[in-house]
């Protein structure tokens, strides 16, 4: 989002604003991880390797 080949937002943001943006992205990932844990679901870093190794569950 910040790179020129993305949305190019880095060109228009200062250091403090970029730090705030990074904190907001981190906060969204923490909220997503909390929601997955609360629902008892595995995250993508666990699901993808298991699917590649064992395939889809039958059923």
C-alpha cells in the first residue's frame, strides 16, 4: 500500500503517519488472530501447510 507499485501512499505520508499506519495494520492483524482463536479456528500459517501436506479433509 505504501510502495509506488502498490497504492503509492508512502509518497504522501510523513514518518509519524507511516508509523500510525503500521500500528493500525498490526492492530487489525491482532484483532483477526483474536477472532480466529475465539472461534477455535486455525490461522492461515497453520492451515496452508497442513492442507499442502495432508490434502483436504474427507467428509
